[in-house]
């Protein structure tokens, strides 16, 4: 951590952070951290390539290109002029953002008492009372969705993701999380998943119209 943090400290992020604050975007901040990790040899530029990404058949959002230019400009500032930024192309940034939109988790701190109460923790999550930030966890990103999941991901202590069972899980049973607020009506759940995740949910709840 100290290596890429030292890289971040060399850079004047004021314009980049102002943009993110004004437009209420958080994924560019994760891309910024990833770029600093790549620069510091803490990870590969292609470290997120194994993850699914949003469908860009309708074109690349113009703001993504603007964000990439601001990120490049910040890293090219005088204090950090010697950094190797050959990887930081439009294609790289678009690939990262396309994967963040599918795979980034909201880090949601819950009280220690609530961490043992799935319903209380879920309520805090839905109300947005516990959101601290966003992060990508490669292994949890591999979990499939179910509108009646058997596990939840919670953050009771820090940014380390904790997998918590909702019920008894049989040996060999696949672990499922929910990508959405599963309390929504079936048609709204399916519509949201199709629009944002690119698939039609066929879980038992959706099949039963629950």
C-alpha cells in the first residue's frame, strides 16, 4: 500500500477531485487508485480484465473520455512528470469503467450489533445510511445473482468484505448474492437487471412472480 500511496502523494488531484465532487461520480476515484497501483507495479494494467463489463454497443459515454483526460493531466503534473503512463489510454480507462459499473461494491459499514442481524444490516444498506465508499473485490464479483440470495456481503469492521450466510447452506450449494434491492416488485427487478447487468433473471422468485 505504501508504494502506490507515495505515488498518489506526488500528484495535485485538486482539479480531478473537484470534477468528481461536482458530478457526483465515484468510479473515477477507483480508476485513479488502480492507475497509481499500476504505476507503482502493484498490479497489472489488465488486472480487471477477467471481470464482466457493461454493454457499450450504444457508444462510449463522453464523460468517460473527459475523466480519462483529467486523470492523465493530473498524473502528468510537474511533480509526477517521470511516471510511466503509456498504459493510460482511452481504451484502458473505458475498459476499467465498464467493469466498475458491473462489479464495484458499495462499502457499507454496519454496527457490530447489526452485523449479526442480516435484516437490520440490509435495511441500513437500502436506506443508504451506511455507505462509506466503493471498491472492487475480484472473488465476490464472481458470485452470481439471485433475488433470494443465500449469502450477504457485509463490512462490519473495515473495508474487508465478510460473507455472511442468510440461512443454512447445503454442501455443494452455489453461493448467490443479490445485485439489487431484492424487495422491489418482480417486473422492476427484472427490468433493472436487464438494463444494468445485461441478463434476464430466472431465479425461483422471478419464475414464481414473487
